C-alpha cells in the first residue's frame, strides 16, 4: 500500500523514480488516497489484510496520522520523506532523497521502534507543550512549502519575542514537581522541529521517554541554548530540567494544546507513556 500526502512540501512532485525502484525489487504497488472522511490510519486499518507493508510518502505529520493504524495492524512501514523536516527519517538514518529511501525499503531490512502516546494519541518523534505548540499553530502549510525549515526559524523568532513562562505540574515516578517553563517536550525518538535533538543518546527503540523543560526567563538565554538544543545536550544546563521516564503526566492551570510531530492533537492535562516495540520500519542496517 502506498499513501502519498499531496499537501506535503514535496508531495505534489513526481515519485515515479522512487516507485520504479520498488517495482524493480519485485514489490507490487497499489496507491491509495486519504479523504476528509478517512485518514491514513483508518485507510491502513481497512485494507491491512490485503498488503504486506504500508509505504507512506510525506512528512512527520503524515507519519503521525498513520501511527495508530500501523501499530494496530502490524504492517511494516516504508518511509518516503517528502515533508519539510523529515525528523523521523533523520532519526532512523533514512535518506531524504525519495529514490534512496525507496532503495532502503527495497533492501528489506526491518527494525522495530517504540511509539510515544499522549491522551491516547500516538507519536513517533516528540510531543511538546508551550513554545513548540504555539509554533505548530502558527506555521502554515504555505509557509512550510515556501520556506522549508527556514520557515520554522522565521515564525519562531516572532513568537520568541512575546513568549512568557507558564506554570505546570509534572507527575512522574511517584513525585510531583511544580515548574515554571517556556516549553516542556517529551520525546520518543531523537530528532524533531527541523533538526533539533531531544537528547543526544536517545533512539527510537530504547524504551524510554526523554523529557526536558526549558525554564529560561529571558529569550536571549534561549538563544545561548540553541547549539545545545541541536546537539541534545540541553539537559546539562542549570535552567533546563531533563530526565528519562516511561510515564508522565503534565498538568497546567488552564488547558494548553499539545503538539505531536507538528500536529495539535490534544490538550492538557496530558498523560504520556511509552509504547515499546510498536511499529516495524524499513531502515538502513546499523
């Protein structure tokens, strides 16, 4: 089964060369399309009995949309990165060139990855409350298609100037912590947000959620943190709280949106847990 999101940044272009790689490898392809009445997970679930794998062409939001169907049906996932950030592909070492990504699928090497879950919604990369959720709400499809990852920076700079700390309560491992933060992120994989890193040692199959909270009181301090946020070493800073867990609940004084893989899907209070070994993925060896 091949599902391509035409609204992804490169979703409107030709993938004929990538498709030919798959056909040459002996894979019979049937392309299917989502609709306003049936999302990718529902499409996968309805047709799973007729296929051996689901190949998804799009960005991280497209994969997020397919996550529950993949986890429920057990089909192996092939990724054709056609989005803006393609953070899950980056985490898995899958080339962003669709032809080379198709060659990974054709090679047939599988690995099994974890999924994160928040209030019943599954995600591959990261879920965030605060700054990143506001960014996801303001970053339009037009901006992503026109500017690519630069679009993240343009909108982020505008938001950063007006961001304020908010109070949250974090319940984990038999403790409750009151925090004042700009953003709380809970990661399953390694990369998110167009090249940022949740934690430098994180992988998509390590069985852990990695939480960090940006407790900086001035926007210029966040600028100093940017190199560490890209490398995943922000937990070494005094004004960043970071820890590993398998389950955590985040409560806020008023409901705040939760961003998963670039999609706003739920609100606080947000209950997170790890779903180990949930999806088989075609990936390069090693």
